[in-house]
């Protein structure tokens, strides 16, 4: 009788544990790759959420970050995305007034729509220079790219209670490929803007614009050809919901400039998600 009760009790305990999707023992056994896939799957099923982020660039000749950009975005209707650049990060710090944080201080805004797994640019308003760069700060496009590219994923230490942090490092060729794709997208956006704004220009002026774009595009490809690129992402996930809390990235780029001197740039980007 005791043996029978023991077996029956064990079976009940096992059924309960297997029936609880939030059972800590089984959650802890989930691989980092499985956590990443779960987060992407969860995002794909959400119709709307907001995010805000900050990016900065530092070169080898400067101790601090020489350029910074704060931005925010909103996803609506599952496939419509709007990203706005805000005040420079240093101007939007704790000393900035609430009035300085309003939408009237957005320097640029760009809209995108997801079509066939890609994000298509719809419009840009405000600063043309910033507008063409905002696509790079689309966290959904970043996660989609990470999913497709060769990488190594492992769990990082130091996660806050109730969260899981994944360290995702792209292979060097994949990092270089992803950087090239982003820069080429921005160059195409610049070319399209130039074509839309060249109405009324003479044929000679249009040729000059085309020559300028071709020169810039050629120089970009030349520098990329021998560049060394490293990209590491840190994805923080809410263990209870599987929703991303934060996506941080560190990009390290070494290349030869047009004077054949080695340059070293670092870019960091942090974006927080708000369901």
C-alpha cells in the first residue's frame, strides 16, 4: 500500500509539473537559442508596442562619444512602424525640462511597413540626414537580422530577478555583411531623396548630383572591403512573458580611411521595449 501511494503521489507531482508552463525547473533547462526563438515568436504576434533608445559613436582619437542620438518608435497595426529622432542625448538628460521632451523637438521622423519579411521605407520628414539613418535603429529589423545571420548565443550573467540576458555575437563575416546592408540601404535612401528633390534642376546639375552620390557610394564600398567588424548584442527578456525588455548592441569597426590610415570606431545602442 505504501509503495502504491508513493507511485501515485509521484505521478500526480509529475503531471502537475509538466502541466505548468511556468515551472522554474523546465524554464531553466531551456537553451539560449530557444529563449531567443520564443522572444521573436512572441513579438511576431503583437500588434502594437513602443520603444525608446539611445545610440552613440566614439572614434579612436576621442575619449568620449562624439555623436549621440536619442530616438523613440511605435509599432501599430502589426506591420506599421514609425521612428522619431529626439533631442540629442546630452540635451535630453535629467536637467532637461518636460517642455523640451515634447514631439515638437523631434528632428526627423520616418515611417516603415513590413512586407514579405522586409521593412519598406514609406516616408521621411524633418532632417534629411537623420531621416535616412533612422532605419538602422529599427529593433525589429535588428532582431530579424540576428535570427538569420550566423552567430553564437549564450546566457550572460548578472541578469536582474525575473529576467534572462542573452549574449549574441555575430560571426565577423556576418557582422560585416549586416553593416554593409544597413549602409547600402541608407545610401539608396539618400539617392532617392536626391532624385525626388532634383525637380527644376538642369541636366548638368542632375549629373553633378549623380556623380556626388556615385563617388560617395564607391568610397563607402572601398572602406568596407577591408574593414573588420565585430557586433555583440545583449537581449534582456522577461522570463514570465517572454517579451523583450531591452536590446543593447556594441559594434566595433576598424577600417582604412581615404588616406589609407587605420580608423577605429565604436557604436553602442540601447533600446528599451514597452508593451
